[in-house]
C-alpha cells in the first residue's frame, strides 16, 4: 500500500518506519524543514532503540520517503495517517489545532484531485477525544463537497517509549474503528504481517476505538497512583512496600505490571490522557471522580518526595519554608527522562524536583544517559547538565535518583561516597536494598520503605 504519515514525531515516525519494513511505500510528511532535512540524511530526531537502523534500511531500499510537500504526500496515498500532536491546554482540554490543520490540508488536495479519484482513507492515529474522528470527517466533507470520495477510520497506537519497535512489530492487539467494511478489510491486509502470532485485530465503531486508548492509559495510570498511595501508607505505618507488593501481586488477578512505587507517571500519554478523560466527563456532565483522584495523587507524589528533601535539610515544607535548609546546597540528579530507554522529558518528575530545589536556593546538577540535550533546552540555567554520572555527584550534598536507568542500578558506592560532600541519597525509584545502603554508610530515603540513617 501507499501510506502517508502526517507528522514525524514519535508516533508518526515509528509507525511509518515499521510499515515500510513490511514492504509498504511510506511517505512521512512534516512542516519542519530542519527535521525533514535531518531525516533525509538518516538522522533520527528521537531516541528509540532500533529505530535508526530500520530508518536507514528502508530509506535505502526506496520504501521510506520524507517530504515537506503536502500535495506530493497526499496525491497517491491509499491511506493518510494523521499522527500530529494533541497537547493539553491550560485547563486540561485537548488542543486539536494540529489535527484540524491536517484535515484542512487533506481536504484541499482531495478537492483538487476531483470526484473520479480512488477513495482515500483518512486515519486518525493521534489520540483524540471521542467524536474527533467523525468531526474531522465532517470538516473535510464540508470543504470538499458531496462528490469527492473518501473514508475515515481511527487506529489508536499502543507504543511504549523505549520498546516501540517491538510493540509495533508484535502487538498485543490492533484496534481499528471503521464505518465501512471495506476499510476493515484493508486494515486486515495492512496489519497481517504483524499479527501472525495470533493476536487479534479488533474492528469496531469509531467512537469505541477512540475510547479504547483512553481507557487503557487511564487504567494504567490508576495502577501507578494506587501503588504510590499504598506506599505512602506503608511509610506511615512502618511497612515495606516492596514486601507488600510481593504479597499482593502474586495474586494472579492483580499481576505485577505498573505496580511499582516511585515518583509517579510522566511522559506524553498518561498525564494527557487522564486529563482528557476528566475533560470529556466535564463536557458531558459526568464527573470523572476516579480520574481526578488519579491525577491528584500523581501530582502530590512529587511534592511528597520533595518534602522529604526539605525535611532532611532542616527546612519546613510550604512556600519559602525550605529556603533556610536548602539554600546553597548542591543537589545531584541521576536521570531526567520520565522513564528509561527514551529521551522524552515531557512531564518528567525530575523536572519538577529540579525546579523546586532550584527555587529553594539549591544548585542542581543533572546527568541522563540520552536526555541531556533535551534537559539543557528545557531547564536552561536552572540546572547544570554533565556528561557523566560521577561528575554530577562531585561535592554534592545529596543525590536524587529520578529515572531507573540500568547504569544507575549498581554504581560504585565507595566511589560515590568519596565524591559526595555528604552521603545522602533520595531514591525515587527504589533501586537499592536498604541493607546495602546501611552497609555502605549512606543516609537513604526511598518510597514506601524505612529511612536508613548513616552511622
């Protein structure tokens, strides 16, 4: 098939590259000349394991193209996938300006091609509130008139950053919302190479397909907020969340996935999609009480963790209360990305903690294995970004572990202790055993476990 991806961000690029790898002719369209120029040179704009190699392979084979020309991208396409950003507005609403702009551009080309063209399928790949795909259909129809043929579908993505290639190549399921049976047949053909492991393709109505993505992400976010709330109770009552988690998750009805205590969720999906569910509820008069609580618990988790830092340095929590304690302290941060195996720092807990610490007068130094460039661009003078994890901790009054990268899991604690001014670790990911911290002579704070005090 001839496919066009509108947008070369995370979803559009991964989707386009993976489809080209099974023999489809894929054009990736973007409005950013610098990005398209880099893509043509084989430079991947995001960090995703395995993506660069597949880009190079399929571009060299002539199956993967990059362009700024909308007419060129749309004219010969069988399917046009809208993969643009849908950012969250100031009040939690989903901003659809990029979706609407893409729809208008598609309509313009369809109108120029005239009524005798083969019907193209306009596919919503971006995560959008329920009703958006049909609204896009109506928007295009209003611009092209009744005689121009086209069809629409919704095909939500379920890609985990850091494992996106494997997720796409071996999906748990494929969800497609359709109005026309022939469109469903086309999707079955398109996805056939990816579901030969027996995993299903679910064909359903468009509103249901749109809702699947929100329900999935909101549920996973709920699990994260739940385990963090339980971790806070464990701290208060002297229980160990790691042991509690072992006992709880051995129940096969519960399982282990997404039930790890920490600093809460971040990234581009869980925060945005939870807020979108709240917004959709407000819009139709159904209060999304649970979703609101999930979001509130997540945001408070960062504040609660920072309160531990304030208390350690002798300050009081609240506006201005910690200044006396943190003023002039050097705080090192290991990890800025919201999770390992990605350079994505959107809604990352580390950003919140760094800004809070800086606001209380601390000097912040951070290291991330792949997100340093993004951290520099986002934080500016708020933090010094260094290229080595041990450089970050030199003369530090405390270390904050905010991302569970593998290289942080077994550091040289003797070296770490010798470099730091005081041996204090605030571990937001529970990477280290309490006994190991006690033996190494660190004061150690984690999530849902006892505090270890250096002797």
